């Protein structure tokens, strides 16, 4: 029912704010551009320089993560979760005492929102924050909120309050399509959680769900740690592709873009090879999932998980799991007919962000503005904060860009919803907040971060998720943005990949990070090879 689910130089001047938005907050780029090229826009420059020590306010009031005051310290998670649980109790009482009508759906959505605003934020912090105390506090908040969610999903009184609404045909027909759909989705979540079972079996379903949450968290955290292998066990000619540590080789990622199939296979098998603890955790997780699925009436957990999605039923993968990223790159290279090392200098991270800004502005009337975060608002000094502004609607929300590699950071590119958008009771719109997490190499003294085509495609893909969250403005947060079937949520992001692979788009922003020149000859090898881009 409820959600629970990444240098000196010339000063850069912030872009002028649209008049309709200028009064909603002061933005500052707070950055310094490299000497090698001074023609970047503020957004491009924000991602092509290392953050300066003065970039963050070291003496101002500490606001807390994402601007949440309680989260200026790890203990704040306990405060936030207790407040959410107190509010939950009040909202459950309201829902159970309110006569059938559209107000029931609003109460359910507010209930979902109050829990999600803690759970979603904590779900990100527990894997991405560099400080163990924050990660542990966030983990505990996830467990507490997750337990409450599973109890609510089998709360008979709460279920009956919604059932009375949906059982009244006249009332249902009077609902607008969005309200009706949200009510049906809440009911669907009750049903797949086992609301139809007797009291003892419902308790068993809750216990299994909570156990699955804990096991999933433990297993996923374990997959982020590097593995090591004795040097002599790897062929000598591929050892240089990995980090050495004495007599061992450290495998800290999948090396999915390596052209040598032996490197890809070795990285895949060693990095993902589970230890005894991981294997035991996985076996227990799969067993618990199977028990839960059968308890609530499904043949397998996959059938339960895919119910209500476009796919509907589990598929059968036939390609080896370590092959798709590489062969995608091979096809791209054959299509481009050019060595990646020749065109990477034209795809600095700043250039690609500038390209996204151009694309979003022309397609959607949206501009990205680099905003200086307050003290304590971000978890690492290299996280950039972007305000998303529409030419007529004004401020749509915020994107926190956690793009660079660091110790203990998960090796995955993903999008996290921190706060979903919704229409509040006072008529104001709750602005969405998301995080985009990538694992790009840091800039060096001689160059900013340079992207391969695969990295650029991933960046565009994840920005597609972010724009889905920004533009999917609904009355209810339960269905806002990417809060939809997982397979459908990939549609906007895959669409963005097509733009990343179209010369007419790439030609608008790809330029050498040192000279600022466009590589006309190189870029002409791009798939469509067109001379202009007209949208």
C-alpha cells in the first residue's frame, strides 16, 4: 500500500533567473572555471571543476541533509521516524473514522507520504553516506518504517475503510480518474500483502515481509564490497587491469567496458562471487520470498513482483549477464567507426551537462541552475545541487548529483526519489527531490572528468528518470513521477538514450575541453551524421 522501496581560473557568473522564479530563492554557482576553456555555461562549469573549500558555508547554520533540520546529526533519523510514526497513528484513525468518499484517498496518500519522506531518504543515506553513524541510523529508520508499512498493509480496519469506498458504485463513478486509479492501487497493495488471509497468516505475512526487508538490505550492502584473489590465480596478462595489494588482486567493479572478454569474465565472477555469509543470506532471502509468495496466493515471488506491470509474467534471459554492456559498446563503436580515446575529450562531464541543459530547454522549456548547498545539506563536498526550472511553471524541484567515485560508495548508476511531489491541502505543490548517483572518475589536474559513450548514455538515462520525477506532477504522491510500474518507469530514461546517440543532439554540445572547438570530423561519424538539429 505504501512506498518503501543515488584549480584556479576565471570566476563563473550564475545565469540570470527567470522573472517568475527569481523570488523563490537565491542561486549561486559558487564555482571557478578552468583556464583551459572559459566558454562553459554555469551548469557546464559546475561539473568541470573541483569544488573549492569555500564553496560550502563552513560557518553558517547547519541545515541537515537535504535541508531537513533534524538530519544535521545521525540521531535525527530517530526523531524523524518517531514523528512519522506518530503522524501515522493519527492518520490511520482519521481514515477509519471518515465516511466513504474521495477524502479517504487523500488521507491514504498523506499517510503514504509521511512514511515515504522518511523511508526514501533513509534508503538512500544508508548506502551512500560516507559516515558509518549516518548509515547505521538510516538503516534503523528503514527497518522501523518498513515494519510499520507491512503492518498497515494487513490492517483490516484500514482496508475496510477503502473497501467501503470501492464497493459503492455510485461513489466510484463520481471519482475523477486519477483518484479512482490511486484508490485501486492502494487496494491492490492490500491484496498482494495477504489482507484476505486469516489473522494468524496475516501476521506470518508481516513477519516474512520484515524479514525480507532485512535480508535484502544485508545482502545488497554486502555486494558493494570489493573481493580479492591471489595474484597467481589470474593470468598475468590481465592483472594490470586491476588494483594490486601485496600478493592479491583487488576486484572492485565489473569492468563492463573492458574490450578483453577474459577481463570482463574475471571481474564479473570474482567481484560478484559471494562468500559463505552472503550465500547463506541469499538462500534465506530467496526461501523467504518463496514462502511469502505462496502464502498470499502466487506460484513464485517473480509472479507476485511482476503483477500489475507491463511484463506481467517473468521472462527467460538467454544472454550471459557479463556480456550486454560490452556488446552494446561494440555495436556503438562499429556504428561510430572511431576510437573512444579520440572523442572522449569532447565529452567532458561539464559539456554533457550543458548538452542536457540545451536539450531539456528545447524539448521541455526547462533550465538547470547550479545552486550552492547549505552547510550539512549534502553528504560529500563533490555533490552538486541543481534547481529545475520551467519557463512558465517556475521551480519544479531539485536534483542532487552524486556523480563521482569515492570509498565505500556502491558501484551502481541509479536514481533515488527522496521526496515525491503532490498537491498539499493548502493548495501548494510539494516539490520533488531526487538524487542521481553515478560512479564517474574524478577530474585530474590536467583535465576534467571525461566520459566514454557508455558513461554519457548512462548519464542521459538517469537524467530521464529525474525528469520523470520532476514532470510527473500528480495530485497524489503515490503515483508521482517514477512511482509507477518499474518497466514503465524505464520508458523516459530509454528515450533519453536515443538523444545521447543522435549526432544532431551531440553536435550541439560536444566540444574539446581545452580548446572549446567542435570535433566536426570526429562527430560526423555519429550514427545519423546530420549537419543540424532542428527541434
